[in-house]
């Protein structure tokens, strides 16, 4: 590639070349043909279903929903503008960021989908494998390539896994969906232990990474923390070993009951040792050289990633502290929505898509355009979607934070709540989803409004509150310190509370507190649970720690106390 | 039902063993449970085995040199075990004979079948051969190695599907 083009590589993501573009064009043509065969009746809905799902197209309660892949959650400003265009032209002017760092559009017409895929392909995006029983979008750390605690940027290996898993001939009709997350930091921000495969990279010898491989974690109906198979997987065997795990799963995973079909059930049924034995046997028997991932392949992929051209800056902490002293609202936002950067003078900032009383994860086309502009102006044209349904600008100069914050605030994106109670994860729920038992959005909005006061939220401190509209747990309620699960109680929407979930390196599954309550009762019960925490905590103790120390009893008493 | 192989429709000269009936003369396909009977058969004709999705490929290891065809089956196109069976036949057992795929399969899966080592498919009733023809030439690139050992494209793990 000529030198002048190299500087044009998009920061933080892989740049397609001609071959990638041609591949995508062929796939869009294939889907256009499939849609035509469906519309003509040559394909039955039953036959069309897995094909549309392979292209991220779901049939929901009121319309088709298109889920667009954002590999490892990173996208460029132009890609964000393409998403804004899709929202405006083909949807109702907004999109919804998902817990797999993707975006979904909820009001799509079947006959428009080939044209939408064309728009996406022009922006080097697609919807391949965002649904169906295949390897889904590989997720990664929202602070990849920026975080102070990072060992290596996991996105290069995430891209390698994305490519390897793209229309994999053997693993596209698995027993059930398959989710992989990869972290390049010991500080697990990707919920590695709640994935079918979680990979945690660290540096090995000769400057090449090695991986810990965690398998069989997951949420859904049967929440399970994954088990570690090995912590010394060499980079060159990464593909071979994952092939081995997937082969064992494809052969032995249950297919008689879709609720027992995830790999976590197989791992639990066999036990870690027996499962590992099968994987090792496959790994030993396979033609390892065929699947070898040599360093030169990794470096060739890495060479198609743009890197930010940081300026040499002094540490801006002191000047920032002075600005914070002058403006309490700004100080609150800096306190919650920024993350330390490895480059002096820079930080990562999280744009909250959870305004007070708003719908978690929704963004309007105008907001997407604004975020794209801010990315261009302040963060090397790069954006990330987080699995908490927020947006990150990864590399912002500390001395520009104030002006970025002012622009965000003027556009409804300046909420200072990242990591706090109202930074709620919620699935689309019964407002959209045909599987849901209850609406997730209204209760999220009520909680968001109830706890909107920034001072109150800061007093409560770090707290993860997750809401799912049914036991399929797309809102990750089991992984929330406080989880809310929508259920159907004799034809009425009702909500169960779970407490004690956590998705980090000390992962745990939330436990059900008691019987389900109405929406308003649930909101009140959570307020009383918070009161117990505020009264009973020791100085500096987070909610999850107080819960672990005290157990469920005092919280349960409060939740069900009728005053 | 017609067979599709190398972009061509061909005739199926194989007979399927009928339950409770002695094996016929000629080329015959037997279920795994009748493999020994097939191997002990006198007279001319080639032998093939039909694998059900739950059958272990490994159980063919001994007999494989004497099998001209192994047929993997799809009860439903959603059940992807046959992909792994075909791949294991090629990769683990080094099988060089014909691997056939039969049952409920879609032309949209054709490329996957080929790349797992399937050499011919039994086109399901009512499936338009023209769509299979189109599927045969639709794509030029794949993103991972396969048992076909296609030529590396030069970038990452990409492979040329046709040289």
C-alpha cells in the first residue's frame, strides 16, 4: 500500500481491502437473492428464517429488526454516520445499542433490507452472524488500546477471530448461538466468565501473547460462571484450540432442547475434566499446522489497523482538577464518565446513553451524527459501543474534556451516571420483543427518574442494575448487583428482583430475592433495598460488598416490608 | 433423487439397503448397523455407509479403506453435526472416497458442505437445481482454512475458493 494511504487507516479497527469489499458485496447479493426468493414464495418462512437470521434480521412483535455488527464494539465516525443514515431513512430516526456492542434497528421493512445492507457494506459494515446458531459478534474491552491497565490491545485478535468465524463452514449450524469475548487486561471489563468462550490475553515469551481460555459461562435461563480450561494457550494455537472446542460442542452439544443447547450445559454435564479431555483429544488429533496462526498473519492484520497519533502532552490532571473545582456538575461527570488513559494528557470518556428517565441504549440519528463529529474532532475519528450500551470516545485530550462535555450536555448526552445506579442495562422487552413477558423499558425509565439526582447516585456509589424482560436474560439481570426479571404472573406483568450478581473478575450469579411484584412495587422495593445498603454499609464499601457481607436477609426484609 | 457434483447434475446409481431385506447386487448404501453385513457381501458392487447425525465417524476407521462412499445426513438443515462428520472423515481419517450429503439441506449451505469435505449432495425433492448451480459459483473468497486446503489469498487466513 502506498505510504500516503496508510495514514488513512481507521483508528482502532481493521480497514477492509478490495478482497474484503468484494466478499461483502457477494454476500449482500446472496441475501438480495434470498429475500427475492422469500418474497416470491420459493422459500418458506421456515426455510428463510435461518437465512435472514444469518444476516441479523429478526421478526419482532411489530416489525422486522435488523441487528448490525460492530466488531469488538469499535467503529469510525463515517460508520456512525452510516448508522445515523439508516436510522433516519429506514427506521424511525433512532437505533438501539445492544449488550453485544452492536446496534439494532427496530422498525425495518423486509424489502428494504438489501438496500440497507448496501449502505452498510459501503461503510465496511454488515449484519452477518448477529443472530442464528453461529459464532456471534466477538466483543472486547471498550477501553481497548487506551486503558492504563491494558497489557495488549485485544482488538487485533478479536478481528482475527471475527474473520475466522465469518461463515465458518463447520460452525454455522451449531446447537445454539456462541459468544466469544476477549480482554487484553487482567481487569475484566468484557464479562469473560459469562461467555461461551472468554479469552484473557497476557504477554508471554518472545513478545507474543498467551491466552487464558474460559469456557461454558453464560446468562440466559441457566446462569453459570465459566470454567478455565487453560491459561497458557500460545497465540499460534489460538485458532486450532478454538476449532477443537467448537468441534466438541458441535458434536456433543444437546440439540433436543434449545434451552439446554448452549455449551455451558455440555460443560456442566460432562464436568470440566471430561470436557477438557475431549478438547485435548481433538486438539491432539487435528492437523494443527492447517490452523496455525503465525505471527506474520497477526502482524499483517495489525498493519491494517490505524493507530492514534498522540501528541506529547504533560499530564493534565492538575488543570482538570482546577476546572472541576470551578464546576461541580463537570466534576461529577469527570468523576464517573472518564477512565484513565495510558498516554499522558489523554483520557477515555464514556458518553452515557442513559439520560434521566430515558430508554437505556437508545440514540437518535442526530445524536449519532454529533458523536461522529466529536469523534472526528477529539478522538481520532474512533468510537466504541460498550456492552453497557453506552458510547466511548477512547482518546480525548484532558484539556478538551470541558468543551466536549458542554457539547454533549447541550445534546442530551451529558449525563454523569456511568457505573452508577441509573446506568441501567435493559433489553428491549415487551415493547418490541416477541419472547418477552414484561416491558423492560418503562420500569427502567421509572428507576432512572427516581434516582436521577446526581448527588444521590454518587452517594450510593458504584452499582450495576440490569433488567431483562424474560428469562432469556438479554438484559443480563443475573450479572447485575441488582437484577430485575420480567415475568408473567397470571397474565399480568410482574418483576422479580435478584441480588448479588457481578460480571467482573469476581463474577457471581444474582440470586432471586422473593416473589414477583408489580412495576411500581418493584421500584419502591429497590428504593428500600438501597436504603438498607446506605444504613448498613461500612465506609467505602460498595453495594455488592455489603450484600456479600450481610447476605440477602436484611435486603429481603426491606424489599417485602409493607409500610 | 438427483445428485449434484462439481456443478453438474448426475444420476444416482446407488441403491439404499431396505430394512428387513437382503442386500441387493450392485452399489449399495447400508446404515452403520449393517456395515458388517455389507462388508461380508459376496459378488460385485461397491459399498457405502449412511451415517446418522449421532453416529461416530470413528466407528468407520477400520472399514474405511473398503468404502467407496460415506453419506452424511441432515435430519434438519439446522442440525450441523454432519458438517463435523464430513470434516472428520477427511481430516482425522484421511478418507479420500466420495462423501455425500443427503436429507434436508439448502443450496445456501452448499459452500459449507464443500469446504467440510462433502463431494456430492443429494438434492432434496422440490429444490431447484439452478439455485444449486448458482451457489456453486457465487463466492470467491473464504476467511478460514478448510480441509480442501485452498490456496491462501495472502492476507490473514483468507483462502481462494477457486483457483
